[in-house]
């Protein structure tokens, strides 16, 4: 890859990260905060401090201070695990909040009261998921509770994902003190689940792959058909049934989400009595799939 091409890809990644963070901060500034709905993360902490505690410092400034403190703590306990894109994401998200709230006063341009709390939660969560998903797909993030999760997972036997989930549950629970309405807490949880779903679709949706295991007497024929008709590779592995002790090869096929239906139809056409196991894979790397970037 040429130096020029690398520069272009690097610039494009920062453009997409910036756009994603602008969408994320827009969702908070234009939809969720005017509706008094609090999501998770540092943005949620800032919202609680701003509305409930009465610390009337712009949320963009508060998020920058809290994220910077977390980043310094993270550097102390985790070392230099945080790249330039994390620092960029922290700065960009803070500036995004300031742009939408203090410069453009976006909450004055949109009347979210006409949508109702439930629709605001769905719209806000979906936009947050799109924004963070775009940033994640380019290696960016906004810091925040991710840093706390990494620190705790280093010293305790708990996954970062669970830590983030528990923190978000607590932060959203505290949102009761913002609006004093229990329904807004429920809307906050709707935001969290909607954002997670959309984020997963953005980051992993197009990359989703399946492992299909086929147990059939016609596995050799099925494998040939998959290779010739669909253009996907297949592997035959020797296997022996524990009950019958008969030796029959097991066919393993790795396919993209878009090919799954075609493969299933092909198997049914050749052997409608075939025993099939289908499972989603965490990642498939190699020829015709994702490149290993480590």
C-alpha cells in the first residue's frame, strides 16, 4: 500500500469518526436532553449533574473534564493502551456538544415534545447507535465508561462489557432525579437497548458470517455444489457416530450472511433429510472474508 493511499484512508477514517460523533452528540442535544431522557456513559453522568445536581457547566465542558480525568487514571493503571483516536474522540465529542448546544442552540430548532417520550427514546437511541457505530467501525471511541471497564476487568474477573452495562444501568437509574418521572428511567433503558442493537448492526451487521455443519450421506455432493454454484469453500472432516459407530464425513461451510439462504436451499434440494447445525461466528478471517489486522 502506497504512502498516499495510507494517508487517504487515515483522513477518511477521521472524517467518518467525526461525522459519527456529530450524529451521537446531535442525538443527545436535539432529542434526548430536551425530552429529559438520560442514556448511559459519561454523557449520562453529565446530564444528571447538569439537571439534577444543578452544576450548570456546559455538558461539552463537563464531559471533557471527566473524560480527561478518566484518561489520566487509565494511563496510570493500564499504560499507553489509548491511541490518538481515543483522545481525538474525547475532544470531538466535547466540541460536538458545545457546537449543538452553545453555538447552534439546536434544542430551539426542534420541538421534540410532539414525538412523546417513547419515540424520543427510539429516535435518540437509534441515532446514538449510528453515530457510535460509525466511530467504532473506524477505530474511534469517546472514552468514558470504557476506561473504567478496562481498569476493573484488569483487577477483577469480570468482562468489560458487563461493567459497561452495570454502569449504564446505574447512570440511567439516577436519571429519575432529573425528571422525577419513572417513565423517563424506562425510556433511558429503551435508549440503551436501541443504541446497542443499532450499534451492533452498524459494526457487525455487514460482516456477520455463519458456520454451517451438515450431517448427510450426500455431503460430498453438497460440498461440490456449494463450491460450484455459490462460490464458497467447504471442508469435509472424518467423523464417527457414537450411537451407530458408522463413519460419515461432516461438511463444514463458512458463509456470509447474504449467502446463508442460498446454501440452505441448496442443501435441502440435494438432501431434504440432512441434519444441519447453523451458528453465528464471532469472526471469520482469511480469503474471501475479513483481513486479520493484528
